[in-house]
C-alpha cells in the first residue's frame, strides 16, 4: 500500500482524471446488415454475401434455406430396436418393459423387429448396449433399469455408472442408446414411475427411441 501511495503522489493529477463519456451509439435493434462483396483477388474465394437483418432484439427471420430435421413417430415401420433390461428390481423393470413394448406396438413397430436382452443389473446395461449398437442390426437401443437408494453410497456409484455407460454406448457405437433407467429414493417412487400415478417411463423412453431412430435413419444416414 505504501508503494502505491508513493506512486500516486509522484504522478500528475491529470493521470487519474476520468475519461470523457463515450458518444451515443445506435442499439443493435437499429442495425441492418447488408450483403458484403469480397474482392475477386482473394485466392480461392469469389463473391459472397450475407443478408441478415435484425429488426428487433430476439427476433429471427427464418429463410427458405434453413432446414429443420426431426424424427417422426409415424415412420417407425421397418425400424429395428433392442431393449436391454436389468433383472435387479425386476418388479419395476418388467413394468417398464411392458410399457415400452406396448408403445412400440402402438406406433407400428413389429414384434419381430424387437429383441429384448436381459442383464443382471443396471451397471451391466451400458456394455451390452454398446455391443448391440456396434452390431449395426438396430436403429436404436432402449436401456431399462431401476436403481433405488439404500443405506450406503452404492446407489450413487451404480446410478452414475449406468448413466455414463449408456452415454458411452451411444457415442462409441454411433447408434442412439436411450436412457430408461429409473433412479429413485424408494420403491414407491419407482412403482409410481412404472405405470403408477407418474406414468410409465418405459413407454416414454420407447417414444424417444422411435423418434431418434427415425431421425438417424431418414436424415442422418452416413
């Protein structure tokens, strides 16, 4: 602090005067961007243009050139799905599976286009999902399990591993792997989400699987 005070004493007072205020500038809502032309002398580039006009902050003018790609729930015929189901907490996972299969049927997915693979628990779901995805036999993999909190930290380890395992399966296989693993505080909470008052999360995950499979098959084919 002493050195700062000394420096302040030695410098002229004009050094510490505030800068003059900046002139008024137009707001971004009043700006208009017009086409830009680049010189033909630039190697490898011809003339290019940008035509974006901001009429109002937050507004966006959609042009005919912008395409929006979405999966469809009505184009499920011919798509193949695998469902990986954990046997642990089977009283819950079987209900989730039933909800998923009913949803597949409702949206015209044939039974012969669905394979169900059972694994011991939610921890093992990810590695099997990845193997199925890499087989290239399926357009999407639905992963079902139920992790219920107990008296130890085992719950956190399994829940986190299941989530990261399913994500890794998607990224490594290039096939959508849908996370349908419940992570609940108690059995009542799990049952409420397996066909109870909170709906059936297996059915919801099946809808996600259909939409993602359709998106990849019809729009993102490599």
